[in-house]
């Protein structure tokens, strides 16, 4: 006795993502922590030591800051003010 199995065709994406934010499934602007909601956010990635990461996380937790990114954006804004 022979059993037939039907395999559906592989689904095709309608179009490739237009932006990196779309590709990773995030909205262009996720400014929910006081950043200007009208200005889109971009991702900045760099490596830090594990001990520095731990110190930042502990400091944020002690001060009730839920997102490290919020604090790091604040520090960067202070260091690089708009002209």
C-alpha cells in the first residue's frame, strides 16, 4: 500500500524589508523614554567588557531605571549636546 503525502509550496515574501528596523521586526521609532518621538531611532552596537556591563546594570537597577538604553542615551546626550 502506497501513501501519498502532499507538501505545500514554500511561501514567498511579498517584498524584502525596506529598512533594518523592519528587518528585525521593530518599528522605526520606539522612543518611549523621553526621546523625541518624531525622530527615528537607529541602532548603535559596540562591545564593552562584562564587568562594565554589570556595573551599568547594577547602577541602573539601584536608581530604578528599567532600561539601560535610556540611561546610556541620557549620558550620550550630555556628552554630545546639539550645537
